[in-house]
C-alpha cells in the first residue's frame, strides 16, 4: 500500500571496485605513504584498567597538592596571628621615643610630679610592649649586622672599636618576636 520499504541494493566490495585502494585488515593501518604499521589492539578491560590507574594517580597527585596548599595556608594564618600586633607595637614605639626624649630634657634629679609621671609612663609602656614580644636590639660595641642595623655614618677604626663594630647608637632598634620592627641607626667603625 503506501508503506513500501526501500529496495535493498547489493553491497559493493570496495576492494574489488578499485585496486588502487588497499584493503585494511584487522590490526593493520595504512599510512599516507602506503606503508602498513601494526596497531596493537587492547582488550577493553585492560584499556579500562589503564585509564583507572591513570585516574587514581591524578587523584592522588591532586590530593597531595590540596594538602600542601592547606598546610601552607595554615602556616601563613598562624604567622599572621603571631605577628598581628606588629603594626601597633611600631606605632607605640614612636610614642615611647617621644617620652624618652622628654625624659632626657629633664634634670636627672628632678623629682617633680611631671618627671615622675613621665618615668612611670615610660616604664609602663615598655613593660606592655615587652610583654607582647618587643625587645631592644643590643647594638653598641657589637659587630654591625645589616639585617638589624642601619649605618648612618662611619668613623675610623681604633683599638677600642675594630673595623665593622658599632661605635654608637643614634636611635634604638627593636625586634618584634623574630622580626625587625625598627632597625637601630648606628655609627660604625670602618677602615676606609
């Protein structure tokens, strides 16, 4: 009726139709140069196992990478917490320096309320700063350490101060735990 199936045409054998096209047998592959190369046919199960092995290695690598990132972030977080007070300590040291200069302008024997108040304030500030991890950098008569000191000027070396030693401290330096908070500004003995 109207539902006719298309007629089936006989299949042609490609190898017989044109002799210039080589017939590819199972396990062989043709190159452009007409050379044939053996292609290893993998069992689908072996291929799946190889892919699974590769995926497991990639997952293990990514897992190790994630663990390393976590450890680094935890170390950075701990360091940020440990040194979080560094900025405040630096600002308070400038105030402490101002108090020290005010005390230096007083007479040593001044026992007025103002002088006593300044000395008390200075001691309390230093106590609080040192409790938080601030320490003074010992520089005078020590070897010059460029990581902790800044050489403002040099003077000729002598028997009392050999070359490379700190002769005088112009401005005190401070450490905050293991970091330099303010470098000591010093005068260094030099051969030059």
